[in-house]
C-alpha cells in the first residue's frame, strides 16, 4: 500500500454502523480480518451478541 493516494485506498463497510472505512497502516498485516471501523463498534457487536 506504499505510495497510494488516500482516495484510492481499499475500503470496507463496518458490520455494526454500516459506514465505510478505509485501510489504515496499523491494519496492514490483518486487513482481511478487520470487520469493524473502531473499538467502539467492536465492543457494541460483542455486547449485542451476549
């Protein structure tokens, strides 16, 4: 993902808030496993499933 303009980054839809979010460097190693746009959405999903 080096030298890619921001408007050309990969994106996904968050499973909780249904908003699009873009690739981030911190997700480079596990982009395939990323499902939520934030920790807040990840926690919300876990609390709804309990």
